[in-house]
C-alpha cells in the first residue's frame, strides 16, 4: 500500500508495503496475495487515489476509507487499514473455493434464512425506526443499549447489542452510540434481502476480532448468545460441547478456525425442517389451494344460506338438543302461564302471577336436568357402551350444564322479580272486596307488609336459595375460578378453584330448601299439585347413587405409589400401581384425592399411561393451592436424579432401599372424555399445548401398541385379549413454551421413534420460545441441531429422537398435508389445551370438510 501525506509544510512522503502482515498464508499464491491501494491523507481526511489488483467488491470495500473524516488521524487510519486488510484477505480466501450450487431445493429454502428483520423489511420500516430514534436518542445519539428497542428487537436485547457491535466494527465505529445517519446505514444492512449480505452480517457477529476467521471460543460465545435469546438454558449450559461439535464438523483439518465459506456450506446443505413432497403431492397441493381459496358470493341470500347450511352440518347434534330443551322450557312456561291466567288469583295479581309461576315451572325442570350432565359414571357408560354418541354430543356435557345453569338463573329471576315487584305489591294494596277470593291462600287477614312474606317458610327458603345460588354462580365464572382478576389479597383468598369447589357443594342445601319451598306453596294446597319433588326425585336419586358409588369405589382404590418425578415447568409425574380390575381407555381421566392436603377435595387428571402399561400414571401441573401443596409433599421425599434419569427431583420407590413415608392417594374413575373416541377413526390428528399433551400421549402409546398387535395377529405370532381398533395412522403435534417441558414425555417419544419402524405415527414437537426458522436469532441453533441429529440421532432441544420445530405450527399447512395424504377419509381431530386455539382448529376442520373430500371431526377436551 502506498500512502501519500501532505503535511502542513506541503511535503509529501510515500510509503509502500503489504496490506497483510509479514506472515504469508499458505493458501494464497504470491501473485494473488496483494491489492495495492494509494491513499491521499490530508489533515483529517483520507482519499483513495488508486486501486490495483482488486475486483469490484474489493474496490468498494477500499473506497469506504474515504467516507468518514478522522479526527484522530493516526489511530483511526491504522484501524481503517487493518480492517480493509482483513476484509480483502477474507475475500481473497473465499474466492478460492468452489461456489455452492444454490439452485437445489434445500439451498433455495436456506437462502431465505438468516433474516434479521422478519417484519417491516427494507425501507418500508425505516420511518417507524426513525420515529423511535427520535424518542430514544439523547443529543442526536442512540446508545447501544437502546439499539434493540429502536429496531424492534426489544425481546432480544443481548443479541441486538452483539449485532450493533458487528455493524459498528464493519464501519470502524468505536463509540457506544450512533447517529441517525449511522443507524440508517445499519438498518439498510440488516434489512438487505440478499443472502450474501445477511450471511456476512451473521459472520461478522461471530467474528469478534474481525480477522475473517472464527475460532472455537467465538463459536461458543455465539452459541451461548443464541441459546439465551431463545430461552434454551440446556444448550447454553453445554455451549463448550456444542462449539467443539461445530468445529469438528466445519474444521476437519483441525486448523483451529472456520471461515465464511464453511458457514455458507453448512447453512445451504443442512437438512430442512420442511417435509418434502413428491411431484404428485405438489400438484395436489396446488389444486387444494385453489379449492380452499376463499370466494365471495355476491348474492347475500345465497351467502347466508351457505353459511346456515355449514352451521347446521357442523352443529346438528347441538342444535337438536338445544331446540328440544328450549321447546320443553317454552312449553312448560306457556302451560303454567295459561293455567294461572284462568284462576281467580289472576284477577288480583294479574299477569305477574302467571309469569312467576311460568318461571317456577321451568326452574323445576332445569333444577332436575342440571344434575344429569355431571353424572359422570352414567355418561361414561352411555358413551362407551351405547350408540347414543352418534346423536348426542356427550363432549359438550359441561357446556350443557352451564347452559342449564343460565336457564335456572333466568327462571329464578322471572319468579322472584314478578313476586317481589308485581303481584305481592298488588296483593298488599288490594281492596277488601278484591282480597276476598285470596283468603283461602293467604288467610282471613290480609298481609300488611313485605315482612309477612319474608318470615314465612316460602319466603325465607326462597331468599336463602337465591343467595346461595348467586354465590355458587359467581364463583364458578372463569374470572374467579381461575383467578384471572387482579383482586385485593383479602378478596382473592375467597376465589380460586377451592372456592368454586366448596361453593358448588352448597347445592345440597339448595336442593333441600328447594323441596321445602316447593311444598309450602301459597296457591297450591293439594299434595299432587306440589310437583317440585316429582321433577327432581329421579335425578337426585341417580346423582346420590353416583356419589355413593364414587365414595365406595375410591375407598378400596387406594393406590401404591411407584415413582414420582418433579419436572421443569411446575409439572409432577406420579406413577401408581394399577388397582385390580381397573380398566380404562386412553383419553379418559380419574379423580385424585390426597387426605394429607384435603379429605374432601377430588381433582380430575387425565391418565397419561396407556391401557397396556402395568402401571397408572398422571402428570399434574401446579396451578392452584391444592396442586402446589401436593407438589410440596412429594418434593420432600424426592432426591436429585442420577445417571440418565430425567426430572429435577425424583423418587423411585420400587427400586429404593429406603422407603419414605408417602402421602396416601385415592383415585376414582375412570371417566369418559372426548379424546377416548379416537378408536373409531382410521386417522387421528392430535394437538396438545403444554400439559394438554397428557391424554394425547396415552393415545399415541395405545395406537403404537395397536399397530404392533395387528402385525402380530397377521403374522400369527401371538394373540391378544384386546381386540384391535380402527386407528392405523396418527399425527401428533405438541406445542410448548419451555425446553424443559420435553422431559415430561421423553421416554414415550423415544419409545415411539424406536418401535414405529414404518413411520405410521408422526411426532412433531414445537418449541415456541425459539424464533421461527429463517430468523437470524435461531440460525445457529438450527445448524447445531442438524449436525447433532445427524451424528447422534438426538435432538438438542428436546433431548429425544424427535426433531423439534421452532415457533408455532402453520395449522393450515398441517391440515393441508393431512388432506393430501388421506383423501376421502374421516379424520378425528383431538385437541387439549388453552381455549385460544380452539376457534382456529375448529374453523380449519370445518373449512377443509366443506371444501375437500376429506372430513375432519373436531373434539376438544373438557373438564
């Protein structure tokens, strides 16, 4: 390089020398190792006079030397020259290797990766960034600590700061803050749509000393940074091991570093998460997309008719049940209304008494009916042993229970309001002549005030019932039952599941008062006209028998605890001995009681073991008081796991020499649930969110056992007491936020992966804490995952043989793929998890059923 310097006295001094240091790399030839750049240095500015031996990219790089004035010329010029030297050396090195064929499908998909900004790409998002700069900048300078917030990467502040450092190094900026002009340069680079630019930016982030080479220590730092940004603590803890793995893969010659072309090779040749489709499948996919494309019907009547047809097709079971219920309620109300309109009391009390009695009649009916949906043993028997499930929506038993409760509230409201605000005041203000026909009902002396009505048996029983009903109804609402409201601590203690459970058991008092209230009537004196007990006798006896059966059955179903494991994410797995004669179906649930926590409370938990297992297991997430106390009790007897055991705390009671005192558990069940209907489908799509995977894991195990059993029967190797069922293909999607959650069912995942040789059960794990595929923040995790899976067959995120996908699934693509694989078939869709995803899955099931030959039937787990 030649430097010409005009000093104050006007003298010019020339210097020629190599851009690179005295040591020559063996990878370069002598005639290709140097680029000659002539610089004109005047006071605080640098101008490029001439460039020889450089291509276009190198010339652009060298020209950057003259873009910025240098106030401390000596140190800044030296720094500039070193940076340009290293960049030219890197470019020369990279050009010596054969370019990768980017036309292949895998490479083409990878080229869309390494997105630093997956929203507001390019100049479209700059106005928003500029606006935030104006808000955050101090004296026209944006601090590095606020860089992530300014560009919209607030959630990954550490990653954003490393990106800031890389961009600053590239431009020889040593200040921890940038101007708006410099920020705009940063923004243009990180939103550059070319893969080479994104690759270079990512490489610069890793290459902290800017020498064009990445060492193992630098790889370790970026792994820790990426793991931290994606909340993958286990990867962060083992960053040394994973850095060595990457170096082993990309530095087979053991030279101690990797370069840009190595990184490009890994990115473009790594296996893709996506599932490749055959040519025929691609054609079908395109045809299906055309079918699913929304079309706007111009005729409003036809549009409404089509929506109505779809609604009836999807909800006909619910519709006929609701129509029948509403018809009975309307019929009872009308019958009683007309009956009292024809009586003598109507002349004094008017329509008020007819409305009050109509509301009372519907309340009698609904007070009887509300018990039936919670007769769990009866519903389980009807669901499992009869064909009524084809016309009755047993899955909606709890929803129907809530609808009936609302009907009771309406009936009580009509009855009480009509009495208190209408017919009682008319009776109090009636003349002696008007009151004459009322003497057989209210006595010879006319009531003087409201207190006369309240102090009577009819009055105080009604008031107490209404108060108890309001308490139970309010505390059953999700806002109170799940503690969703920010209430003062004193009031919050009165809410939650415990408050819901105890307040709901006030119904015993309510029913006793209801019978008394229905017997002491003002206007009906003959016993056969006092019909309250007639309505509720059979349902109450049925429900009482259910509770007696439950108490008797749970009394001898004390289980022996075999194993307890406490996992990350506040989840505890309890393995118990299977009581003699205990039979269940995957998807069903049991009630669990622990007398050390509460002798009265029974809580439902889905069975996570398969019917073929020799034990019974449940996975319990600590969300409330009862589960938290249960976890505390078991944690006292657990110890840290040893060897390859999973969990934070663990106790293998059957294997341990020391037998600790364990809490006593009672179980009651099993009880039917929507998920148990999987056996009637040839293909099932199972979707679980978080702990909602529990019933689906049991189904997956049972489907695997069923497939293996059918093979054994076909081969004639052995028979089985269990008859095989229809399901021959399963797709399981498990979405969770935390990496540690995958430990909950690690054993099942590995068991299915090893034994399902034909791939009839597809397992898909999704970790939503990791940024989606293509995001620069998860790029290194993706690379590391591919290498580790190829070498060991184990996924680094889940620790299982099942590969983990990042972010959330594209559910439309999931349904589309299942539709392509299974035309003209009925698919059972089973979901267990938070309410937020129910609408989307139900809509997709309906949309694909209406527009394709594949029919999806959606089932949601309820408790």
